[in-house]
C-alpha cells in the first residue's frame, strides 16, 4: 500500500535561530484530537491533545492536565534501577509540564469547561537543543489544529546573554557560559509567561531579553497558523452564557454587592474569609430550589468578588488590607531560631511566614540526577513544603505536588547565582522551606528566608537575595501594579510577577499573565516598582543578619580540602576500600576522594579531622633523607627491625643502626609493637628505605648522629 493512501501528512518547515524547525501531523497518533511531531535540530517531541466533547455538569473550573514526559531511549539510554522503565515524573518533567501549562491555560475560551489532556513526549534528544521549548511549540500546534476553543497559537523561546549579546535558543553548552537563562512564551500580541535565572542583571537587560524572546518566536507562530490553515478541525461550538447565569449575575449585583464590599473592608485574612463566606451563604439562599441558578452561582459569585476587589483598587488606590499599591507589608527577619540546625531563619511578611533551615553536608550528600543529557551531581538543593495548616485548611497530606516543586525551583534559581563555587566552598547545601503561614507569595518568602538561613550557617554568599511578588489589575486602559500581593489579589488579579535579586540586580524573574497579553510599558513599571520593593526588603532582612557569618556553624562538619598525587589514590583507598574504611571508622570522619586527587575530610570534631588528615598525608608522603619520624616496629629479624614509620611505608633499621653500641641480638633493643624514633638514611633504587635508631635520642627525638659513640669497653663482646 502506498504511504499516501494510508496517511494524509501535513508538514511545515521554518528556519529559526539558525536551525530548522519541522512541524508534522497526520501520521502519528491519529486518534487524538490533535497531534503534532515537532523537530528542532535533532530534538523531537510528540504532542497529543484529547478533550471530552461535553463538559461535566457543575464544574466551575477548567480541568486541564499537561503531562510532559521524557523517554530514556530519546538519548540512547536504558533507565537505571531494578525495573528498567521510566517511573514517577522527574523534577525536570514536572517543571516542563508547568512551563507548558502556564501560557496555554489563559487562552482557552472562558466558557470552555471540558476535560482536556495534553501529553508531550520527548522521542529524540540531540543533547544540544532542550526539549522544553520544542514541547511547548508542539503542544501549541496540536491545540491549534484540534478543534478545541484555544485562542492561540503560542510559541516560546529561550534567550541567553553572552558577551553582552542576546542569543536565541542557545545550546546546552552555551547556557553553561551564559549570564542569563530565560524562557519567554506568548502570542502574536504579547508575552504570557516568563521563567528565568540570571546573574545579577539589571532591569533594562531583563526587559530587553523578554522582548527579544517575544520577537524571535513570531515566525514560529506564523508557521503554526499556516499548518492549521491546511489541517485544523472544525472548532467545538461554544454555548453562550445561559439565561440563568445572566439572571444570577444581575441579582447578585443588585442585592449582594454592598454586603460584599463591607466584607472585603476587613483587613485581616481569616476574619475577611469568614465574612465573605457568610455573604456567600446568604446569597446562595436567594436561589434555593432553582437547580439551574445554583449551578451558575459559584462562577457568578466569583465574578462579583473580582469586580468588587478590582474596582476598589482602581477607583481608590486602596487594597484589601488597607495598603496603597506600593507598600510592602511589615517584615520581621530572625535568624538562629533552631539550636541544632546549621543555619535557620524565620521570615515573616504580613500574614506570610517561612521557617527556613540550611544544612551543610559533604560530597557524599550530593544528589545524583540521571537526566537525558547524562548523569550529574547537584550540590545545592532547595525543598519547599506547603502544609495545609499554613492556610488554616484541613486536607490530606501527600508527597510534594507540582506547585511545591515549582515554587522550590523558583527559590533555588533565585539563590543559586549568589552561592560560592564548589571549589571555594566544598559543602553540599540543602535548604528546606516550611511555609507556616501563607497569604501571598510564599515562594518569595522562601527566597528571603533561604538567604538568611544560608548566611546564618556560614555560607559565604556574594550578597543577600530578596524576592517580591507583583500583581496587576487592568480594566481597559486603566491599570494598577501592586507590590507584595496577597493571595486574593493573586487569585483575582491579571498577573503574577515575581522578581528576586540583590542590591545589584535580578537573579530570577517569573511571570504569569492571565489576560491575553501585557504591554512593555506595564512590565517596565512592574520591574521598577519591584526593584524599590526588593531594596526595602533587603534593608529589613539586614536588621536580622546583614551578611554571612565568618565561619560555618559549630554544628556543621568542618571540611578541609587538599590534594594528593593521583598515583597515590589507590594507597589511600586500599584493597577493597580497607584503608579508607579504617580511617573513617577510627576517626569518625567523612572522606571524599575525587579522581584528580582532591581529598575532602569532613568532621565536626577538629581533632578527629586533623587525625584523619595526618593519617592520609602519612600514607602519601615520601620519606625525606635526614628527617626524623615516629614509627612502630612491625617485624624483627636477625639482621635488624622493620619499622612502619610513614603511613603504610616500612623501612629497615639494620642491627648496626639500632643503638650507639654493638648489639648482639635485635631482641635486646626492640620487640614488635615498640614505638620508636627513626632517621631516614637513604632510599635505594628499588624504593627500599634505610633507617637509623641510633642517630636519634629516643627520649627527646633529637638528632645525635654527630655526637661521639659510647666507649667500646662498655659494649658487650660480640658472640
């Protein structure tokens, strides 16, 4: 059978940032509502979209699920572990799922409530082009041709900053050298999502990078539109708001708006929630017995809440808690709050609070990550936890969700650029942020608390880092940018714009837009306002701790780093690890040995650490002629004694060198196990060492080789 009879393939190619991007549909996953195979360079991702054709009754939210998954075969690998198949999603897969979800979610029609699933699968990875951008583009194309009411397409691009110039879609190697790693996604009209890590870049460079990314992916959007013109399915018909919805909205506005305004006048979060809940319960009674009206009630009450909060801010400049648009809530920064922790802080900003703890470990504590790009070790970890009590809720607790992983990664990106290099500070660092109260941007509280905990533990950070969350209310041409947003402002607003950095510049920027686009002017205002807020927060943090402590915590292990010759590594490890195991068990230390001969000895007890260091140095040291050492007699023979004097090094004390007199029997002077002092006389061509005891005063350890020998008359006659 001819392939053309079996498949109706549609294909679009475009040159983009020096590489070919190919979009193809019609051959793979034909039973999905939309499926696109996207290839960029040598990286290929398949995105498939399916959706229920009818909404589930009673849903007041959009049930969208995005799953990005990597297959080990994409890089020619077999998964590790016993099962030899892909398991639970990795951190990279979770973060990429969120990266795709965030820009597409606002673009579905507001009346669309059908369950929708996106699955993006990496099928090939050329180890140059990151699959995340390719997956985002494949998803956008699949949605655009699927018939789902998606107001796209979108596209995304990664932007690097090398030698003062922007580089679109840098390779993985270029990213390592770049001072910026930013992903920008959006539509033809504007930017919808930003995720980034930077090395203290100024606001104008970050804004220019966002706009460069937006400009760069316009040809990709055009390519998706051209593909859709040939193969897109008919769009799913949408239902207009029911008469019941219109009736409920009008009744709520006329009867309940005033009471809702009064409820939102309460500035304390829990009290405000109680009052709003009472108004909602009263409002619901208006529609008792009308099932159609009750089905529309939840959404319409939410719309009224948004109307009340948003217009109050635009009309008066006053927010829910009484602040103006630029004021940051009161901050209390404390350090050293946990006595046994290596470093700890309690950062409180209004009704948001993070208890953050830093722990310092050794190379043995590094996280081993098995990525498509290859296995690597991570020496800085940040784990974010959001227990239900932090928002006064009762719900089941489980393993960290996507939100917790995403918030932790954002804080990780913000702090990492300010950490010392592994060579300068050879510790493995773990931060745990426990959110103990939450009302607005606990991820930025984790950045502030994390910076304080790191400095409290003695990590020599270049500069403290602080973060702030900005919001946006936009109605027509009117807009207000809000500093340090509350949870309700995040939920009811149009933007979540998080900026972290130092007094010198930005280290991380994350932005999510809920409306179809945002202008460059609004972003410029938000960045400027965020800088003012960040500097204020840094000043408040300095009241708790202004910089890193001079040394690491006394509870943390002291790590001493030195180097030995590579050809001596085997001697330090010993057969089957016997020697290194004996050193660690005897001294109670942790020892890391790297392939280049770097040794790291970690010990809480300074004496134990020094004992291990001396032991290792003794093993690798070469005996120096004329130097006096302390050793142990390990064997006696007729012609002398063998002394272990330098780690595993043995040497011979000839019978004539045992004492400053004639010796008849070796046993008359020494026996096995004796501690003796010896002087190195020489080393022959075969590495055998000649030692002398008679050249050393065995009491004082002084060299007496130049002093006259005892009288022969005092010596016993030779047999």
